[in-house]
């Protein structure tokens, strides 16, 4: 093991210069030290409230612009391609039900999805194959990626909004009282 004279500075420099987010284990291995978590937390604390902040997303660390200043950079960012409704629905299903097979996605959506829909989400690095189910036919399953968490500013999948959050934001409109009935029956089962 190499002794790093100023571990915090070395960690900060390594994360800053990396092409993408880094796992703590990768940073420790690059610096040839046993552990860097406390150094990462110190660096994050030191940058808190500044123009850039050190954040952890999906177990990987990177610098990002402070959320309250992001609007200043919007003009310089590439405009992302808009997702089709099918792609948005598919991404939501994968995020909330992962790992999930194509057949399960179709059952939840109520319609078939084209392979292109999954390809777009895989190409965006928001979902990835997550293995095969140990059932007849061994269907391929899909799960979200660390890039999905980073892109949507989530530290963990548990940060996804729940039904009540979506409803409070006006994103779930009851259709002829169906959601109310659904929610009441869910509450009765708890």
C-alpha cells in the first residue's frame, strides 16, 4: 500500500479528472489505499453549498453543478432526444419493478412493446439486461443502470416517487374513480 500524504486532495483530483462516476473501491484501488469513504465524505462536505458538489449516485461518486445553479448551464448542454410515450412507460415499469422481463412489461402496459423501445433505453444506458429468470423459456430480464440514477439525480431506487408523491404533483389523474378504488383496496390490504 502506498501512503497518500493528502488523501482528501488525491481523492478530489481523481474524481474531478475522471471521465465518469467512480466507485469508492475503484478510487481506493487507483490510490492504493484500503478505504476512501471517509475522504469522500469530507470532500463532499467541503464542497456542499458551493457551485459544484461531490455526490454519490448508485454507489458511484462524481462532481456535478449545484442543483440551484443548473439553470445557468442549460444553454450549453446537449438537448436530449425526447422519449416516446412507450419508452417512458417502459422505463417507469423497469424502474419500479426491476428486474422485469419483456412479457411482464407488456402485461403491465397492456400492449406489446417493440424491440426498438428497449433498444433506445439500452442505448441511453438507462436500462441493461439483468440476467435470465429460472423458469421455462428463461426470459431475459431488465433493470436500471447506475447511469439512470445519475441522469435523474437519484441516489438510490428508493428515491423514486411513490403513488402519493405522484398524485400530489398532479401526475396521476383518477380515471372515473379507478385510482381511488385501487388505492383504497391497497390500503385495506396493508
